[in-house]
C-alpha cells in the first residue's frame, strides 16, 4: 500500500479550512444528541479561565494609570489619517467610528440587561459577523495600533466608546462626557438574539399584532434596531415609527431621546450601497478564509473600497456637512419633500423632489462629484409620526436644546449598561447625576464598627424575626442584582420602595412586617448614636448574615459571615419605578418561585437567575441546597425542604435528594409538582419542584450534589454556602476596593 505525501503547508491549509461537514464528523457534545438537555454553559462564563490577563488583573487600577489625553490625541490623529487599504470617507474616519461605537452599545436591551458596550462583544461572533455590523471589522483594525500601544490600560470596550465620543468632539459637537470602566470579555456572551436561523428574518419574533417577543429588541435577526427601508422592507414611514418606538423603548429610550439619537447620529457620515451586495460582497468574518485574518465582506467589485464600498446597500449622505456637526439633518428632513427612489444596490431610500434647488453633498472620495442628500424610510418616520415630528420641530427651532438632548442621549446609549456611577472611571465623568443611573446618596456619616455590629446582631436575634424571614429579606434585596447591566442589588435598600416592595416573589405582606422591625432597630440605634449611623440597606444584609450564623450554630458549626458596612439608603424620588419594573423576577429557583409569565422551564429560569448573579455551577448548587434547608421558599412552600430541621444550615437537601430509598413520582395534586415516596411504605416523605429534582437528574448537577452529600462534607457545605452567599450580598459593592474584598475572602478560607 502506498501513501501519497502532501506538503506540510497544504496539510495545514486543509486542516484550517475544513468544511462544516468535516467539522460535524468530529466529536459531538451531549446537546447534539439531546438538544433539550439543560444548558449549564452560561454559568461557565463566570470563570476566569479564558482571561489571558489572569484572575488578579485589576482593570480599574490599570485605567487610572492611563494618560487619557494622550489616547485622545492618538485617536484624533487616526481620524484624519486615511489608509489606502480602507480609505476614509471625506478624509475622516469620525463617522465610521461613531457607527462602531453606536453598534457596540446599541444592542443593549432592558428586559434582560444584555448587549451594550461593556465586554467589547462586537469582537466576537455573532455580533462580529452580523449583517448590520458589516465592515466594522475594519474600524477595529484601524484602531489596533492604539490598542496595541496602550495594551491592558484600556479595554477594547472602553476604546470603542471613547473613539466614537472623541470623533464627535473633533467634528464640532460638544459631548456630555465619557466614563471608563468597561472590562473586556474573552469569549462570546450567550444571548438569545432570536429563534430565526436566517439573518435579516423576523419569522419567529412576533406574535399577535406585531408584538415583539421579550426580551428581544431588534426587529430582525442580525439588526441592531430596525430595518432602515421600513418594516420588512415596506417603505411606510408611519409603520416604521411603530417599529422605532418599540425597539428604542426596549433599549431604555423615550421619544425625545429617540429623535435626538437618530437626528444627531445621521448628521454625520454616509451609508454605502455602491453596487448590489449579493453580486459583490463575500462572506462575513466568521466564515471568511483564514488568509483574511478575521476580516470579512471582501468586495470584489471595482476597487472594493472607497467609492466602491458596500455595507447596508443604501447609498448617500444625509447632510451637506457629513464631517461637521450641524442642524442640516433636521432642516433637510422637515423643509424638503421626499420621494421614493432606489440606491445603486437596489435598496429603497428617499431623495428630494426639488433636487435642483437643494444644496448638494460632496462625494466621499471624488472632489469633482456632488450628490443630492438622501433619507431612509426610518428617518422620515421622524417627520410623519405626530409625536416624533413635534419633537423634531422643537429641536430645529431650539438648536441648543437639540445639542443637549443628543449629548445626553449619546451618553446614555454608551453608558447604560455600566451600572451605577461608582463604577465610572476617568476625568471626563460628568458631574450631573441622572435618574437612569439608579442614584444612591453618598454615605455622609461614620460607619458602624465591630462593636456596633455585635450589638446590632444581638438586637436582631432578639427581635422575634425568624432565621427564614431574615434570610429571605436579605436575599430578596441583594439578589435583585443583574450582572448583565449591573443594576439592582442591596445597596440603596430599594427593597422597601416601589416597585420592589410589592413584587410577588418577595412575599409583600411578610416583607413589610420584617422591614418594619428592621426599620425600628435602625431608628433606635441611630437615635442613640452621636456620630455613627447604620443604613437600612446594611441592616438588611447584616440580618441575613446574623441568621446564617445562628443557623450554622444550630447545625453544630461556628462561622462568621463577613459583613462590610457602607451601603446607603436611596429614596423613592431617586427610583424610576418604570425602569426598575423590568427587574421584577418572574422566577427565582433559589426561592422555588415560578410564575406563569415564563416561556422557559423552571430549571432554565434558575440557570438564568444564577447567570444574572454571576454564579458558577457549584455556587448555584450550594446556594439552592442551603436556601432550602433555611426554609426560604416564596409563600412558605415546603417543596424541596428535604429536612426535619428547617431553619438549620445543613446539607440535608442533598443527602435526602440522593437517597435511593425515595421514589419520585408526579404529584396527582398539582401539575409541575412531584412526590417523594418511601419505596417500602409508599408514604409521601417530601414534595418537590422540577428545580429541586434537577440536582439529582442532571448528570453534572448530580455530580456536584454528591460532593455536598458526602458524610464528611457537612463543614465544606457550610463554608461553601457562606462564600457564595457573601458573593451575592456584595455584587453591587463597587465602592469596595480589591484589597477590602481580598480581606473578606481571606475570612472565608
């Protein structure tokens, strides 16, 4: 038998460019065979294993050492230094970089807090290869020399937003400010962008009268917002306005902010549709050849760049000054009559009816050419929708008002997912506090010391509140945190304010009674102190810690739950009720709560909740087991409370769940419940939900559960529970520096 040898270089090429069929013939994961298996992958993203900078890397410290003015200077130089490999429109990359920053931040959505500029997710699939992000791969390559120069002192996430902001400033617009602090992700975030399997489709995201499914925000798969040609390509500005209002509201923008963003953003730059994308443009970066080194959408028509650039398929500029701030977008929009036409690529757009009378736009690459300005169908929505038109007319009459509205809207767009102001870094952070930042007053008093904390713990234990009540209240307060956009949490004590105080998951009637007792303790302590004060936010968390210490002692162990004061109490006036309403839990498996407002299963919703809390698989597991033993279910349900000593922090949940002498069967009393029957007698020993049973049925979760059910794991269980508990309690403590957190963690070893 003879084997034909091939050169090594060819062999490597074959290996790197294997077809999807060849890849499919490689090892298959379990979800290939069982696609409905519980997906634990979201929780694996909370490990630092993929981070090449290491778990101890301190981005805030690095950023504070950055010469931000030097970075800005370098960015400004890049803006007007056109590169032959990707020439700048009008000799200025500013509009291109604004689009890059906009699209980085613009995928944010309110219902799950996902998307946004933080993490620099535009570098990864699918966003890197979305149709709406066509050619933004080139924008980041243009910035690579700056990123390479400053290295880990500035993240890609911060650099993209900063570049867009500097671009505006350099083109004559006064921006509202800039804050650093966005750390880079190192792998794609797992996000439900929709169920469609084809880009630019909307086949599976609507129900009823074009009601967009939650948590989606974009109207089509692969778009940031809306189809610029109109809904599903229908050039109807009034219908387009409905889509715009829906999708911009889902990224936390009202009508005024929406008009400001569209009109302000389209003051700059142009769109690109020199020829048909279908005939000229190659594959997106995700499937382009390795020789392209991550670049995609290679254009084979003409020069493939400059005047031959193809992106959206729409062609032209909106204003006569595409690289300078002006009121010309609103002037053109409102003063001209527009008629439907098509771009060279065949996309529907609009041109002035009186084209001979309008001022023409200079060509982006040929100084001898001029063009009429153009508009998208979605631009005309600002004229034909009554509310949008009223705002547009007001802005046109009051340029200063428009300037400020756009400046604030841009700042909100690019900072909305960063969380509270305490995370903001840099000298350009604006002084004004905005309601969407979920403001919390600064601590203006001396904090309680160890002696005070000891006295407060005793008072709490003597108050008559049960272990269960204290733990439930602390959990309801802290576990409102959402790691996707850093909102919620115990700081501010919003648990006592609308809307949180009346959320069903929080057992409002019981919660009100618990809060009244804690408020009385707070008032009594503060009235007797001449300098030191304790906030209700701190007292709620301290109450949970005190209860856990008591529950641990009852189990025969001694543990101190680390507690660091410094939380403050906010007010109802500083709480945007509508904005906070989207944080309302429809399910919380840690409290065995599940409402009918869910499209996912109870088990899937537990993973979602754990993901919001940035928990790993073991952390989620130990917290569920501990919360069941502490008897903290919503409504006082006994489901999953597999212990004859509820309120004691024991590993009984795992021991009894894995006990083979118990046979589980669907309950005849209620759908979604299960009875744990004694195999010998048939009597019911326990009741459970799918969330409880998943820790015995799912192979990976069972493996973790077995560790906590070992005879010699009782102390490990307690210690691991406390570690995970403290993590949840301090998720929103961005005011604590790393040295303080390291001190807290040392107490948990």
